[in-house]
C-alpha cells in the first residue's frame, strides 16, 4: 500500500522487461478506477527509514551510556585506590604518624 497525500494506492502487479525500450501498458477495469505506474516504495520504504531514524539514535544513546558507566566505575576504583594510599589501607581513618623516641604528648 502506498500513501500519497489523500490517496491510497495498492500495488497489483510488477512488470519486468528484458531490455530497455518503449512499451505499451494497458489497464482495464469494470468500474471507475485510476491506475498509476511507479516504483516500489511508499509505506514500506517510509517504514524502513523510520526504523532507521529510531534505531540509530537509540544505538548512539546506548553506546554513550556504556561509555559513561565504564568511566564512572573506573573513576570510582581509582578514587578508592587514591584514598587507600592517602589514609592507609583501612580507608576510614587517617594513618597516625610514628612518634620519634623521646617525643610525645607528656614530654615538653
């Protein structure tokens, strides 16, 4: 079915010719009918382009989301490693500096 403006066209036949040239096509009908000759397309071609127009942005969004997730997980892991180096391997409390002999809070 092909849609053109306010008209609906239904393909009835496909005519294949063996070589280029001039041909005469005759169409008859019992009632008032209109015929058109054209290439295949219309709704099927429109549907294909529409699917492509929907799928390509979805693919781009999916790839972008995957990149964002991988980057976020890698940054989180790197941040954890930096914090572990900074505060010691416990990660929750800062490492206490070692006191030198003879120094301490009770000595002045």
